[in-house]
C-alpha cells in the first residue's frame, strides 16, 4: 500500500465509536486550548491594572510657598484616584499595612506629612527632595511588585516634573524681574555717564578756577600783609599825630589861657605895633635899593679907613721902640674896630653884590610881612575872638586825631585778622586746588568706569532673558523634563498577547504533535509486518499527524484572529509558515517516538523544555545562562519564534526564509531518521517482544 493510503487507514481507526471520534476532536482542539488560553490570559495585563487593589495613604499636611497654600499630596492623590492605573483605595497607614500583609492590597503608596513642605523647599535656603514611599509584598505577587515599580516610577517622575516646573517658573519670573531691573540700572548708568561727563567739565572748570583763585588768594594774602604793615605804620603814625595834637592842644590851651586876657586887654597896642611893623617893613623894603647903591662905596671907604688906622698903629706903636702907652691901646682898638667895620662893609657889599636875587626875595617877604602886619593891625581888636576860634579848631583837630588813631588801631587789628584769614584762605584754596585736581582725575576715572558700567549693563540687558508667559511655560517644561524618551518601535506589538504569540503558538503545536503521537502510532505495524519500504512506513506514520497539525493550525489561528484579535502583518505567510512548523514538529516527535519507543515520549518533553528555555521567547537569550545560549542556534523553535515575530509584527523576512530552510532540513532529517528506525523495526528482537519500559 502507498503511504497516503496507510495514513488514511490509520485515521479511519478514529471513526469507529464515540470515544475514538472524541479523541480525534480533542486532538484537534488541544493546541487551540493550550495556545489560546495561554495567550488569552496574557493578552493585555497592563490594560487591566485598574482591577488591582492598592492602598493610597495621604498624610501630607500641606505647606505655604510664595504666599500660596501648596497641597501637593492632595493634588497627586486626586490625579491617581481619577486615573485607571490600579484600583486605588484611600486608607490610613495602619490599614494599608494590614491590607498589604493579608493580601487585601498588592501595594501601598504613602505621601508623608512633610511632602508639600519638601517640594516647597526648592525655593528656600535648604532644599529637600519630596519622598513618595512605596511598599510591596512579593509574597502576594512578584510581578505586581515589578509592574508597580515601573508605573509608580512614572508617577514619581511626573510629580518631580511638576515640582520642577513650579520652581523653574519662579526662576524665569525672577529672570524677567532681573531683566527689568537691569534695564533700569542701565538707564541709570547712562544718566550717570551723562552726568559725569558734565561733572568732568565742571571739575575741569573748577580746577582752572581754583588755580586762578589760588593765584588771587596769594596776591590777596600778600596785599593784606602789606596793608597790615601799612596799617601798623598808620596806627603808629596816627598815635604819634594824636600824641602831637594832644601836646599842641595842651600847649595851646595853656598859652591861650594866658594870652587870651592879654589879647583882650592889649588889642589896641598889638594893633599899633603891627602897624609899626608894617610901616617899618615898607620903609626897609623901600631902602633896600639905597643899600645896594651905597654898599660898594661904603665898603671901599671902610677898607681905606681901616688901612689908614692900621698904618698909624704900626708907625706909632709897632715900629717905635717905646710905644706910647696912653695912645697905643686906644689906637689898637680903633684899628681893630676899623678892620671889623671894613670886613662887615665888604661882607655887606659882597652880600649885596652876590645876593641880589635874595634881596628880591627879601623885598617880597617884606612886602608880605607888611601886608600881614597890616592885616594884624586891622584884626587886632578881634584877636581874642580869633584865638578862641583857633583853640576850638585845635581841640577838634586833637579829637579827630585821636579818633583816627583809634580807627587805625581797629584797622590794624582787623587787617591782622584779615591777614591770618587770607593766609588760611590761601592754604584752603591750595587744598581746594589739590582736591579739585584729584576730583578731576577721579571723575575722569569714574567717567571711564561709568561708561564701562553702562556698556556692561546694556550688554547684560540683552543677555538676560525676558520671557513672556508662553515662552516661560515652554522653557519651564523643557528644563523640568530636559530629556524625554522619544520611544518608537519599528514594528509595534499592540499588546502582550501579540508579543507572546510567536512563543506560545509553536509551543501549542509541539504539544499537539506530542499528544497526537500518543494516539497515533509513529510507525504502522501493518506496514512493518507487510515489509513495506522503510521510507513509505515513515511517511505513512508522519502524514496523519501532519494533516492533523494543519487542522490544528487552522483552528488555533482562527480563534486567535477572530476571537482574541490577533493581527498579522503577513497573514498568508504566517499560516504557510505554521504549516511548515507543524509538519517539522510532527517529524521530530515521530522520530523520537519511533526510535526510542516509550522513552521517546519523555525525550519529547525534554526537547520541548530545552526549546522553551533557549528560544528567547520571553527574555533575550543573552540574559539566560551560557548553556541556553549555546544550544539556542541548534533547536528549531529558535527559528520558529524569530520567523513568527517578523510575520506577525512586521520587519525584514530574512529570518523567515532562514527559518523555512532550517525547518525543511529538520523535517527531512527527522523523516530520514524515522525511515532508518522503521527499517530496524522490521527485524523483531527480544527487546521489542518484551520492552523494558512501556507507556
């Protein structure tokens, strides 16, 4: 018989009676139950987290920040209670502790009493991080603890971002305030620079003016010193004048006291005497001309007479041996008198001859004397009255002289003070000049500094950001969460079920083949007994299970697609690839059962376990111990999982074609080994008649 006929004959056995038919139906549905139930239970666990009861403990007491009440705990609690992440139950700390211990809650989230205070501290002098306390109990469920840590890490990140946004928003507001204040400071610096420019000019003018003032104050000091000396001399002189006028006054007063009665009583006699003087002066003035004419003649006569007397005296007294004592003395006196007269005459003549100009003056003076004497003669009756008037004027002069002396003294004293003040003024002006020079230099440096300050502040205004509310919100968001995970997937699996389907589908098909060979003989006994060719026997035992596997694939994928919603990128390719997978698995399981008999069923389970742990269906095989990495490339399920991932979620199909080649090789190899086993089975041995192990 041909292999298909042998396969059909094997399948017809299941049509005899209810139990065989039920067994065949169960065989067809077993992969469906195995794979679909597993995937159904794992289909979307994160989508049902709102069914997991957890405790929410809010002990936050709030805080005051920037004059506003901050209740971060209430805000987070409100958002969590309104979310679909976990089934939140508000509880006290003791209740949450008991519920976590007895399994009522899978975890508890606690916001401590100082939670808001710590968040608000970011704007203070002692910032502290707010702490969310999460407690889990792995004795309740380990994976819930892992899931909760991931979810609550996002909650913590969101809370931190919000706190950071508030803190950074205040910083950006402060930046705006700083920008405005710096702009005002820059305007003030510009005004300062303008003012200092004017001040520099003023300080230069001041320095120049004080230089001139210093020269003037020096001149003033020197002049006042001269005035002070002159005032001293004036004071001395005025005192001397006052002393002289005082003496004059005293003398005049004393004389006047004596003269006044005389003048009053003898006014007429004084007048007569003055008249006599006037007349005599007139006579002398008029006879001065006669004197000038007679003087030469008189001088010559006097000289002749003197010479004659001298000759007589010589002859009679000097030349005589015995002079006449009675005549000689008188003669000698006469000679001497004549000599004196001659000399006087000669002097008068010489005076007249040599002093004609003086005689003219004398004549003028005699004329003046005449007039004055005439006037005195006329005023003589009133001399006492004139004397009284003169005394009064002299007294007034004395009083004035004393006042001048006192004023000169005061002037000297004042000029002494002025001299000291002028000296102080000169020294002060000198210091002012030095200070003005220093001020000028300082103002120049200050002007340069103010220009630098103004430039720096104006540059600073441009560099200090001034954000409006929109820009502030955008920058606050970036700085609060500066690094965002731009997560993207080239080929996204929408849920856990889709992600695990490449792992559970081949698992269910392997189990289907394993159970099928529990019901169907791997090698037909009739064919073995009939001596059919070994390859035909192998195909006859493989075809029924392969056909059953194709039906299993159809049933499994129909339910996964239309009931659970599994979406495949390459639907036809997935079905065709799974057909090859089930045929390969059937060949491998057939060989293990054909070659090792009852022990082969145990080996089938062992191979299944090795494939499940090394295929990388859950975690990457690199995370497993080295043994599993070593056997990873040598087992068919490795290539099945990789190929199904590309066919279901998308991606390059190179792993699919590689998987097809590997599966074909495993299929052909397994069938060849099965044929070899069939040839050996055609020879009956004692072990076959009495097997050591039977299942």
